[in-house]
C-alpha cells in the first residue's frame, strides 16, 4: 500500500471488491445475479459503465464465464463474480481459460451447499477453488481476503497476478465478507501497462502472424508438453505466497483458518492469549499457492495444529500435507448453515491444546 | 492466340494448411466463401474468429485470422466478450447445429437478442458430425442416426428446429438468412447473404446470422452427389431458403 493515505469510506466487502476492480483498470464485467454477491454487479452496472467500461448481465453463469474468456482473450482486464452454485457452472470456462492461459479474475462469495444450500456463509468451495474445480489438471491462483480492506487490496492484486502468470485468479470470500461493512482506504494503484498482454492478446492480425488461443492440443506430444509448462508455471507461483502469522512464536498450538473464519479464529486466539494459553494463528491468504513451507516450519518447531473451517474438512487436507511426517492437524468444522462465533472456537482450541 | 487469365486462386486470408474435412463436406465450401469475403471486404487483419466445438473446431488452422476457441455451444458468449473488449474489430463465430441449436441454444438466442455486433455462420448438417453422426436438434423426422437408429420420431424426439426463423423474431437481429451450397447458384447466394450479415456488423446495425444447409456425406452414408441431392429434395422443403430478416431493407421501405 502506498504512503498517501486516502480518505476512508464505509462500504460492504462486495463493494470493496467492485471498487478494487474498477481502480485496477477493469474494462469488462460479466455476471448473473446470485445472493450474496449482488452488490458487485449492481455497483459495476453503474460505475463501470460511467467509466466507459462494458457491463453485461449474461443469460447464465455458463455464458458469463465464456464472455470472460472472450474478453480476456482480447487482453483486457475483465472479471466475473458469483456464488457457489454459479461458480459450479463457471467451471466449464474456467478450465478452458486455465488451458488457454487467459488472465481472468473470478470472484466467489461462497454460500452454503450442497445444492441450493442457503445464502449464508460457507467455505464449502475450498476444494472447487483450490483443486481446479473443473476438468483437467490446472490451478487457479486463489486469494482469500478476511477484511473489507483486504478484499479491496487483493482484488487489485488479482488482476496483476492474472496478467503476470497468464492464469485465472479466484477471489474466494463468503457471505460474511460480502455483506459486512467496514471502513476501507481505497488507495489508487498505478494504471495497468497498456502493453500488458501485447505478446499474445487478440487484436486482429494486422502486421503480424495470426494468433490462436485454444486448449485443444491434439498433435502428438503437444498436450503433454503444455501440461508440463503449466505445472512449471504453477510451481513458480510459490513466490506469491501470503500468510498472516499471529502470536505463533511461543505458541504450542497453531490454529489454521482462512478468510472470515480465520478472522473470527483470531478473536478467539486473542481472548485465550489473555487467559495465558499459548495459542497462535496462521491465516493463509493465498490458498493456492498454499503456504505449506510456513506451516511446515512451525511444525518443525514442535507446534501442534488445529484447522478450523466452515466446511466438513477441506483445507485440513492441505494443512496435513504441508506438515506430513512432522506433525498432524486436528480439525473443527463450523457447519455451513450455522453462523460462527469466536466463543464456539474456544473449547476446540482448549481441547487441541490440552491433547 | 489465347491469353491465360487466372480466375480462381487461393484466397489470401487462407493458410496452406491441409484440410481435414471429408470429401464432399460442405464445411470446406463454407470456409472458401468466408475466406473470399474476408479478402473482398478487407476484414482478415481486423477479424477475430471464435471457433466452436464440432468438425470445424480447427477453423483456426485455415485462416490467417486471430482466433479463440470457445467451449461447446458458448461461441456467441465468447464473441460477446471479444466484441465488448474490442468493438473496433470484426468478430464472428462459426458453429455447427449441435453446437448452436442444442448445447448453445441459450447463448445464441441471447447474443442475438442483445443485438451484439457479431456475425454467426451456422452450418446445419442435421447431425453431430465430429462425434460420429448422432442425432442433432436439426435431424429430419425419419432420418436415421447413430442415436436414433430407427429414425427420428416426433413424439419421442421432437421436430427439427428451424433456427433462422426463431432468431429472426428477436429484436437485436439485423440480418438472418438461410442458404445452401449444394449448387453454384446457391453458393453465389450464400456468399451474398454472408456479405450482408457481415455488413450488419460493420454498419453497427446489429447481429447477423446465416444458416447454411450443409452436407455431411460421411454420416449421411451417402456419396457427395447423393448428399447434394438430399439437400434439394429433403432439407430445403423443410428448411426453406431465403432472407428472413433484413433491417436495412425494412428501413428502406
Ligand atoms: C461439453 C461437451 N459436450 C460434448 C462434447 C462432444 N462433442 C464434440 S463435437 C460435438 C458435436 C458437434 O456437432 P455439430 O455442432 O453439429 O458440428 P459438426 O461436427 O456436425 O460440424 C460434440 C457433442 C464436447 N466437446 N463438449
Ligand atoms: S464428418 Fe461430416 S461434417 Fe465432419 S468433416 Fe466429415 S463430412 Fe464434414
């Protein structure tokens, strides 16, 4: 964040994302209504158009995601947003965009599932965000904000990362973050380089060889080579890892949680610290790449782990993989459909600490 | 004495890539017409093609034109995204009947209804060519395919969908026509229809659509000549040729 501190405004997480996208140089937005993310398209339907951008309410999430594919193939900063059932539909084009290496930004303000579930908070989409979600072996960069300010900051970062890696980026929030109002300092990022994507974007073949952006690679050996290239790229993303560590230095137990749950867990950790319990918090901010080494370093120091998430045990698999051979992690689930509170985390933390 | 005059050459906008289409396949004819128009209208270096999933998926190999590949049926949505991002480019989709009239029905209807400034070439060969000749939404009643081996039956599978008629009802459509390429006369008409559909985009009038009744001799299990004859005897009576909507004509009236 630059030094000049801009005026603070009081906005919802959804609005912070929309504003972040605008200030990051968003040119095209495609979406389909679904709660709890509607403030994003509603905000952009005016503000983006006022700034000369394109807003399309698509006929479905399938279409919105393919519109995003088209706009990013043209090399402009473009975004879609949705919530869990809509993201399931977008997975079709997300897989194509990953295969075709297109710099799309996809926002998922997750809600409870399975099926239509509810419109309350949930982290049940961790797997579909982090493990690919659609068909084939691919990864998205996945950013998990915990506050409205972070939602703003990470949205700007999402566009930069998308172009840096030519890869789709997902912002994974939830109903709490989307609907919560907080004060945000909407700093102005540098405007994107007009030449970003100049080596691959589609602009018409005038004065150069024509370009093809595709994921169909039938010629012998070509798909395998492409997959090798993609895997190499995913490895290089490790340099983007972000994690918040809180009171871990002398902790015996590290609570691992992301997004809204990570933030609520922090309140619980803070309270228990006051009672003298040696607990800390690790809050992954990038879910892919996952901060495996940071957790492993803590494990090597002899710490125990408790993963808290609002699902039936998804991120805990990555925590366990990160510390395998050294330590293990307990797991506590807040059920999607319940509203989490810091108090209900206290007993599980005490139990893991005592165990 | 005689003078040699070259009257037929390789369109400049086409590559030298060998064509993978079967003998007698009308995709090749449609490609040729498209290439001639790209040349004549000076569009090749500003065009962005959106290819679909079907036998024409390799479209990008044949044109010296920027191209992005869309998921099955979603080409009109992808084209919407391209055109919104680059309004100064000429954007077109090229889609088969399984792609456009089945899995992509929603995308084509809404792209047309929004009046996106894009053009769609729709190749209706009454089957899913690429996957081996299964029934399409355009398969004729009684026509045998690998998934309606007894012939398409109206009670079970519904009737063939007439896309051009449907689309011509939508407000955003500036031009909609159905053509065939089964003889020279029809090829010439097809080219003029495609030119008009492209002009609708270039003149910012709305969405342009041309349906081409096309032969798939391989999956029809016919010779190319029999396939051409089938277009005249069976398809055209059900899928009438003609211009179903032309906003420039309506304005002229
Ligand atoms: C989501 C999805 N479903 C199914 C397929 C398999 N598939 C490939 S091409 C095709 C049909 C193409 O038929 P059509 O659009 O009529 O084009 P043609 O091959 O006849 O030119 C299908 C079903 C696919 N690629 N993707
Ligand atoms: S299968 Fe049919 S549509 Fe496909 S290339 Fe052969 S003739 Fe053409």
